[in-house]
C-alpha cells in the first residue's frame, strides 16, 4: 500500500472516530489486530457493541466505499469480532457490524455516512 493510500485511510479513520463519538458511541478500540486481521473501530452504543469497518474514498468512481465490504470482508470481520470477544471481558447484549463511509473532500470537511447493522 502506498504512503498516500495509508494517509487517506488514517484520515478516514480519524474522521470516523470523531463522527461516532459525536453520535454518542463510546470507542473502546481502534485498529485492533490479531493474527487473522484487523478491526478498524470497536465501539459501544448503549448495550450494543459495534464492530466498524471504515472505508474512505475520494470519489465513488469505482463504487461507494460500502460496496468494498463484500462477503469475504464481512465474514472476516465476524471472525475477528468473535476473537476480540474471546480475548476480552466484554459480554454485550447484542453485537452488530457497521460500515462507516468517509468521502474525503479536496477542500473542506469530509462527508461521513454511518450504516448500522450493515451486514
């Protein structure tokens, strides 16, 4: 991955965290990693634990950011969530999988769209 793409991804994750906090979620982990992969953001919304995949794009010329979360990515996120739950003390009443789309603007603020229970 190029440095520019890494920087765009890091920017998108910062925007996503800010958006989620402003929406009332409590972020408990960012970029949680294990041998099988990484979860971008893990956050509580009340009694619900959300595992969030962040996708950042400058345009939707190649599809929306959410369209990049295909079956393989969704299955991997479910496995990672199970691993995170096994490795922690958390016992959520519910678990959900969200997608946070970040559209980076050439100038000005990014547009952020949060889809709860995306898959």
